[in-house]
């Protein structure tokens, strides 16, 4: 979809500053970046085109039936082997497997901070 291609083309050199991506059907996709100097967060549209189902489908395999219980209970799932987390907006409609349709996704980029344990140690 348009979101994926725009991310790959125009934001490749800023991926380290990326904190979140917001996708919702019928709305412009947005990204949240951290300013490299101040650390402040700011939102920026990824495209001036509404999100399509194909954009949300980028995350579809993560919303498999095996995650359905967790997804319905918390509306959040982690991505195995990473610190990333997805939060979803669910429709009242059910798909063929009896799971609510995902109509929006917030992808939060998990990041590590060097020396965190050292600061917390007694």
C-alpha cells in the first residue's frame, strides 16, 4: 500500500528516530518521530492519502487465530523476539474465523537503552 512505499522511500534515513506508526482505515497514516536534538516527539503524516486495508494487512499475520484471546482481552500483542508492540482498533464485525476485523493499528517501536541495568543496580 501507499504507507509502506512512502516509509521505505522517504524515511529510510530517519528510522532510528521513529517511535510509532498510526494506521486507521479511512484516515491519513501518521508517524511519531523523536527530534534528534531535543528528544521531543512530533507527529508527521506519512501520506496524504487514506489508509487502505492493504496497509493494515502488513500486520495481518500477527493477528492470527493463536493470538485471538490475547488480542480480544488487551487489544495489544507483542512481536515475538522484539521489543515492538502493536495496539489495535477492532471493528464490531467478525471475519471468517470469528475474530473481530482489525480497522486500525498503532505500531510502537521498542528500543533498548544502554546502561539501564547499571543505573538501577544498588
